[in-house]
C-alpha cells in the first residue's frame, strides 16, 4: 500500500511540474506589476468615453464587446538594457505559445509589433497587442472582451479615431505610449 501511495504522489508531482512549465501572459503581468522598470495600468473600457461619439452599428457592437484593458510597458533606460533584453525575450516566448493566433504584424517608424488573439475566430475573448521600440522599450496591451471578432478590432480602431480620446486616465503609460 505504501508503494502505491508513493507512486501516486510522485506521479502527481511530475504531472503538476510538467503542466505549468511556461509562464502565462497573466502570470507575467502579475509577476512584473511591482517591478520599477514596468508601468502597469488596468482600465475599464468605459474610459474611452464613446457614448457621445457618432458610431456605425458595427462600431457600437465592437465597443460594447469590450470589458477592459490591461497595459504593461517596460521603459528602457541606459541603466536597464540587460533586463530589457531579458524581459523582451520572455514576453516574446510567451507570445509564441500555441494558444495565441496571429492576426497581423506591425512595422512602423515607431517600432515593430504584433496583434494576436486568444479564443475562437468568431468569439475572441482576448486580443494582445505587443510592440517594441529600440529606444523606448516595449508594451503589451491585453484587450479583454466578450465574443469579439477580428473585424471588431478594425472597427474599434476607427471608433477611437472618431472620438476625441487623447489618453486621459492612463497616467504615465499614456505618456509612454504617445512618446
């Protein structure tokens, strides 16, 4: 009987260790929320103040599918270049996970990035926007919603452009993302 109990315990430990070998994006956010090199902000979708903007029915549907945004940015300085490289590598490894579906790549004068999502194609629960700049650092935005679809992302961007939202309520991360 002792042998059976020990075998079950060893098997349980092995299974537990193998299940959680890679850090999740949410764990990464939590683990770095107190790190002084990171700026974090959790904001409700209502901060966009889209109630008074003249939106198409599709844009309204896109806005209504949003719940909140989680923003995490690593601000690169001359003193933290090694940590920047390490953290950038960690986040890119997490985003390579098989659960993330790539929607599009971004390459602009400000840096490079990617937009990915979690969920089914017609019922997306989370959109991840990652971008990095050699000079500034990197940022990851988790857009959490309910039953979003890829067309919603484009519609949402158009709706935000129609609004007069200028990053109010984002504090330090708003300045980081602008600049």
